[in-house]
């Protein structure tokens, strides 16, 4: 019930007027703006009409049957009624959900939509899938029981593997196992050959869209099953027969769409086998079938990186024009292969590491890293691979990275080339230099706790020159503070006010100095009357409210009593002053430290009272009227008595 109905402020709605008026149609109700509000507020008269079998069937027609040619011109039939039909059926109102299972033909009518040949109408398929999803969430056990009774329902869904709405519903069915564990939905999906059917979608006879959709469906299944260690779907996917079939589709036709999207599935499966603990005891023959097959096919993927081909054997790739000049594109296939290698290395099994070293996989990844300086996706993957190796415990793999894969030589050559490019007219910094700096920092950190790495690096002349030269200047530049100030080492929270006052005072002094220079004026006969007015305004100020004294005035009051001969100041008569004479002869920034120290001493030794400041100001005004002088002292302007 709405708020107004609850507290007696009830206005008869148009829906109630129609329901109380005798004969009416579903379309009359759908044309009213309040139909959804009244449905969700569970208007009893309206719900009694909506849950009738004839009404439910008509609502299902709107979301499962495309309008005929004669109805196609009617926007209500084409857009409005299907939308409202979906909103009503998916409103999660208990009476409507119960009506579906109280009358079995309604569910048959709903799921008959998926039996159509692809492609489905994208709008209607989204409406139908949404209603099915709501029913699955509200009546999980009943819905799974119904689906298990439908023959070939899984294959019916897989006909529309390219339809995102249908695949989303299938994933919801898989996830429902976490809600209702006794339904046995995962085993039912295995028996229905869900996994083998998706694997066969990678056949070369299918187009790239089918390959991509099958890959995404399998990857989603792996992700939603990640919380389960004994999922029958994952066990079936990692079985020897399924894995071999997948590799045949991936590698049977060279670089293809099947390889690109099949690698996504393999990578997601390998992530489940990633481990932070090193396994030094397992042998290749003791590994699970999935890992054994992966390791045995590493060399076949390595061929497609193009790093082992030299001279005329190397395949010529068309250059890609860029503002910086034409470059050789890496391509999605090689990027996926490098990502695949990186995830294999994260299994942290010594027997697999030995195969990586024997095949030269790490060296191939480094060659691609330095050959494609503008592909940051590649750089990120390879950098993470290097960091994982350095943080591991396999000393042989670390030395292989430094010596056999020639990481240090690559870094030194890249740094020299970067300096040459940067020094050219309109030269630019190479795109991988940020990643190289990060890798270098990780190498230094690893060497601090590893004697083998430290010895190797310290004996490498090129590395030492790079660390002391290019790397040192880069780190100094990147660590330089570009705003604010560095808090002192003895900075404490309880002294924050003193620190703030000390640092803000230095800037106050500088800004006051500039303000004094900006306000410097040149007296003439016409200004005398105005000066008298200023003096009169000062007399009207109450004695108990002295004028505020700034740090600049305190310094001025103190210095005007000093003898100008001893200070060595240059005096310029006010009448003869020019704008150029008022400009400081020294850069104010150079005197920041001196100003800071001087202010600190003055604040400690001189406390100028408000009365003294006012008296000093009057003396200063009298000196100005009798022909004072302006003294230039660094970035300060000081009034002095004429000599």
C-alpha cells in the first residue's frame, strides 16, 4: 500500500477506475501510467487480474513473439507493451512468481522462445532472459527442477552462444549451485555435455564471433567456479581428453581466431594453478594432465612469437603508421602468447621453470619487450614476470634471467638508445623507460638480499655505469618534490602549529616585501592634501584598538633607527626615485633562508608592543613629510632619515 492509502489520503487511481468499471482489456491497463506502481504496491484487484492464465499468456506473448507485419507499425505493440510486460513479470511480486509454477504451461511458453533459430531478437531476448533470471532467483529449487526435466535445454541455450543475455542466464544457472547445493546443477550440466559442446565451438568452421563467445562463456564458468575446489565442470574442463581437443583446435591452423580466444581459456585455467609457494619436488610426469599438456606444447606457441626467426625466415609484418613514425605492431596473438607464458611461470614449479629455461621462453619475452617500445600492455606483463622471478626462490631461474636472457645488457643498450633519441631535435623518450626504471629498482632491491645477484651486478661494468648515470638522474628527478616543502625530520604532531607558523611566516615576509614595493609612490605637490587626510583618519582610531603590525612593519621599525652609514645602504631621494629604482637588485628567492633566520631572531628578541608600533609609524610619517629617502636592501624597501 502507498503512503496516501495507508493514512487515509486516498485518491482513486485510474487503474481502480478501470477495474471497477466492468469490462476492460489488458491493453487499457497497460496504457495507464500507474500500472507499474500499482503492480509493485500489490493492488489486490489488479493482481487478481494479472495472475489469470489468459492475462499471463498475453504478457508472455509480448516478450516472446515479434510483432507481425501489420502490428509492426504500432509503436505500442513493438516497444511499449513488451517493456511493460517484462517489468510486470519481473517485478518480483510473490503472486506473479507463484503463478508461473502453479500453471506449468506458462514456463513452457517462456522457454519456448529459446528454441528459435539464431539470431534472436536482441530486445526480446533480453526481456525473456530477465524474466527467467528473476524466477531463478526467487524460486531456485523449483526452476532447476523444471530445467532438468527439459530435454536438450542446455544445447538449446548453446545454440545462442553469441547472445549475451542467454549466456548470462546460463551463468546464473551455474551460480545457483551456491544457493541451492542439493539441486546437483553442476553435475547435471556435466551430464548434459556443456563443456564439450563449448570446446567444439572452437572449430575452424565457425567464425571469430562464435570463438569469442565460446571463450567468454568458458572463462566466465571458470571464474564463477573459482570458489569451488571440487567443481565437476572444472574437473571436466581440465580432463586430458578435453584439454587435448582444445589444443588441437588452437594449434591446428597456425595463427587464427581459435588460437587467440582459446588462449584466454588456457590462461584462466592456469591462474587456478598459480602458487606463491615454490614446488621443487614435483616432476613433469607427476603433474596433473592439464599442466603436462601445457608444458609439452610450450615450444609450439614459442614459434609464433617470431623471435626465433632470423633474416629471410622472419615474417615481414606490415608497418603501422604513427605520429612518431611507422612501427611494427605486436598484434593480439603475440600479446596473448606472452601473457600465457607469464601465467605459466607463476605456477612456481621447478620442473616447469626448467622447461622455460631450456626453451628460451623468458629470453623470447624480453626480446619482444625491447623490440616493441610503445606497447605498454606487453611491458606490464613482462615486468610482472620479472618481478615474480626475482621475488621467488629459484636461484637458477634468477641467474638465467640475468645471464642467458641478457636482461642487464638489454637495459644498458635501451638506456643508451633512449639518451640518443632524447637528445635529437624534437626527440622523444622511449615508451618502455618507465618500466625499465621500475625493473632496475627491483633488481637493486633483490641484490640487497641476494649475494649471487649482488655479485653479478657489481661485476657488470655497463650496469654500474647505468646505475650511477642514467638511473641516478632519473630517480633524482622523479623523487624531487615539485610542490610544498619537506617536513623536518623532528616534525611532531604536537608542534604542528609552530611549524605552520614558522613556514608560513617566511612566505608572509616575502609577500609583504613585494606588497611594499608595489605600494611605493612618488610624492609631488598634489599629494600633500591627501597625506593630511590620511593622518586625520589615523587620529580617529580609538587608542585601545592599535593598528595591526605585520612582520614587514616590525622589520622596518627596527631598521629605521639604524645608521645608514654603517649598513652600507644606497639612498635615493624620494623626489628623484624612478620605477626602475624601486626594483630589488637581488632575486628575492635567494634571501628566503636569510629572511627566515632573521625573522626567527627578531621574534625571539624583539616584542614590539602595539603602542610602540603606532608611535614608530607616526615618526615614519614625519620623516616622509620632511624629505626622507628610500633605501634598497636586497628585496627590502626601507625609509631612512636623509643624510
